[in-house]
C-alpha cells in the first residue's frame, strides 16, 4: 500500500486578523487558528489518492499542544495516523530548524510520497517543504496544482509557474508542495468528527526524532530578525481613463515633474 | 457545570458552519423564490452524515449527540430556515421515534437508510380537525388479518412527497380516547397512500408541506411503532424532542438576522455616520443580542438534558417558546433596521422574518408550549 505523509501547520486565520489603528500592530487575540490552506490542499490530494489507490495517510505537525486541533481535523477528514511534534526544544525555530525537526521525524517514518503546502499564510516563505526534501535527499516538485499517479511509482505533476505551468514526472519517493487551489477540500463527515476524538494523536518530543539537537529550535535558527515594521499607508493614486497615447504623455510629464527622467 | 462546547462539538460547529456558508446560503433566496425543495442540498448533507447525527453508529448514524444535532439545525437555519426544518422534521420526527420506540427489526430496516439519506423521513399527526387538539384524530385504522386498513387524511406534513418513510398516527379504538391512538410506519408507494395538494406558504417556502391521503391503505402489523394504543404518548414524546429542533431553527434564524443587521448597521450611513453609532441602534441590538444568547442557553440546556437521559419536556417547551418569540422579534426589527431595503428581496431579512413566523406555530404553538410549561409548574 502506498504510504503518504502530509506535513501540516496551524496558523492564525489571517482573514480574521485586524490591525490596531493606533499602534499599527496585528491584533492576535481572539483570532481563530486554522489548518494552513495550502496544507489542506496537500491533505486533500493525499486523501483523493487514498480514495483511488487505498493509500495510508499520516499527518504530522510541529507546534504547541493546541496544534492537536488541526490533527483532529485531519483525522476527521480521513487521515489514518496523526503525529504532533511538540517539545520546548523546538521553540523559536525558523524555517531551517523547522525543516530539520520535520525531516528528523520523517526519517522515523515510512513513506512513498511526502506532501506539504506550498507556504504558510503567516510566513509566506515557501521554504520548509523544499528544505525537508534536501535534508532527506529526495526529489521535489514545488507549486503543484494537479497531480496524477500511474498506480506504480510515477507521479505526474502540473507545476504552476509565473509564465504558465510545467508538466513534470517524478518517481517516488518524492516530496511535492501543493497549492490550496489544486483542489476543493472535502468536508469532515459527522462520523469522522466523532471518531477523530477516539483516535490517538501521537506526541513526539525531540528524543523521538533522528536529529542533532543543535539543529533544533532557536539554536538551530540562523535567521535573525533585524527589524519588524508595519508598512506606512500611501495616499490613493490618481486614476486616468484615457487613450494610451494620451496616457503616455501624462506619465512622462509626471516623471519629469518628480525629476525621475 | 460547563457552558463551553466540548472539542467534538466545536469541530462539528466549524464543519457545519462552513458547509452552511458555502453550500446552503447560496441557494437560500432561490429556493424561497421558486418554492423549490433543495434536493441537491439534501444529497450533500446525506453524504456527510448530517441526516443521522444523534443516532448510534450501529444503526448507520454518526454517533453524535443532541447538542451537535441542535448546532446543525441552528447553523443551517442561520442561512436558510427551509434547510433547517427539512433536517429537523426528518431527524426528530421520524428517525428518533424509530430509534426510541421501534423494534430491533424496525430499527435495522429503517435507520441505516434514513441516516444515509437514501430515504427521507416525515411525521403525520395534524389533521384538519386535530391541530392543537391532537387527540381528536379522525384517521382510522381497522385490523384485518395481519394488517391494518388506514382511512383518513393528514395536513401540513413537512417533507411530504420527498419522504419515503412516514410516522402516521391513527385511531385504532375510538372508545378509549387518546389511548386508542396507534403509531404506524408507512412507506411511500404503499397502495392507497397518496400525497395531496402542496401548501403555498408565507415562509420556509423551499420545504414541501402537503396533505397525506389514506384510502383503504393496508399496513402490515409489523409496522406498528410501539404498542397498539401507545401512539399518543409516542407523539407527545416525539414532539418534545422535535421542539429542540425547532427551537434551534428559531435560534438560527434569529442569529442570521443579527448577523445581517450588524453588517448593515456598520455600513449604512445616515446623518453623516453609521447607523450603528446611534444609541437607538445600540440599545435595541444589545437587547436582541441578549435574547438570542438566552435562547441559545435554553436550547443547549434542553439538548443536554435529553443527552443525559433526564426529563426535558418543559425545558424543550421553554426553549421553543422563547427562541421562537425571540426569532420573530429579532427578524421584525432586523427588517426595520434595514428600512426600505429590508422590505425588498434584495436583502435576506424579509425572508428571515417570513421564515421565523412558523416557529411560533408548528410542533406546538407558543400557546401549547405555555400549557406544557404550566403543567410542569402546577403538577
């Protein structure tokens, strides 16, 4: 049976975040936590492979104990096994330390395919998936918007790019990062929800994974935050609805006015 | 004592809320306008197990509880009152009485298909001359060998025509009054059973409400639900549970009207400011919000009592009475807050106001709820 591991992350629902108008900072209180949308796309991809080819699907996340809720959601959606990587030693991890921890856990699991979301809506780095593939020395395809399987070992992936898309073939074992737009995630079934809380979520600490502890958490994070700031607001631009020839004239005169040309 | 939903209930609320927003809300105005039964929504709900929430897995249900069931009706009704009542009538009035009063054979035969949504359920008690006075049943059932022969008619039956399984009440012995009423499980397609005219209604216009006609309709004795003469008690106990469903529907409609009004009051500007900035808006909305929250506590308390096996008849009646009257008040004021726009079909509040009215009438009028509550006080 094909074995799939899906890496998921709990993130604040950024649609629900409001900005404090006085301080310009994010108001995080009362913001619901959700499964990262791209990861949900990855999970749906795994579950549809399970529907067709009877795969075994494991979900794994690194996070605080509250991240249990997205693993329950994944179980309710149809995942077979759930693992929560949680340990104080993981705290303060940047993308590199996170990918080391996840790769360390993946070394303790069996898989033919690893799926991750393209990126998380709270960081937008798109680094963790590719880094995991590097640590595991397996091929990767990023930005998948569609995937088909030949039933044997070959996955055909439609990879989104800025210019259009590419069709790539990759042999398992491989890691693929998935876009939220790749599919329409299913709803949890009522029975799935009830049963999700009767299943076990395995708790793995740093001692359970195959990794040098120096690579974990704050110690293993080379990223240094130099400064965090809120972008200043700009005044609304001016809109001209004119023919292109006239528009060119306006643009040039504006550029001259500002001494740009 | 705990007022929080447990984790299962919270995750369920997340799912049903998303389902309602994405799958149910977009159809609400259309099915109301066209008075169309939303078959496609029923199919989607069936697939997810929404048609068998409080039923054990052994009978094909989801193995959930009545709090979850109540949340489902609330969230569906928040965006579409019609969809809420379809699930409520099916579950509370057909699935649950078979579960609670049916024989093992009847449970095995009917529950899995009802829970999977292959069959939809309905309930027939009301007659032209037996409304609030439900004991005045004129539908007769006369024994004949291994069968009973049913003659008579039922009116205002929710899900009629779309349901395959009907719980029907009929007089088997008129001489002993209410003790002569028996409940039968009647399948669609039984010779002599037909669905009559469809009612044109003020609200919940997507739900099918029709007359049922029985003309020498032969029902096998194995389809008697409970005991001969035990029908009235089954009807009353079933309606106790049904009232949790309708109270949840009323609550959901009220919450939906609150959602719409809060949004509108923030956007709508008059005299240079949002109408939400006026104290009249704030004070009225504060009062309505309080009543909606109070309704929710009454509804959840009744559902919790049912889940824990305690008597809940008066609690269900209080929940339904208060939630229904709150729903009517909230939706009426929601239209008022929306002004002329609220009176048009451009905004959903006029539909919500029309939908809310029935919650004060069916499964026991507000007056009946007061009778039930008073009987509890002065027993």
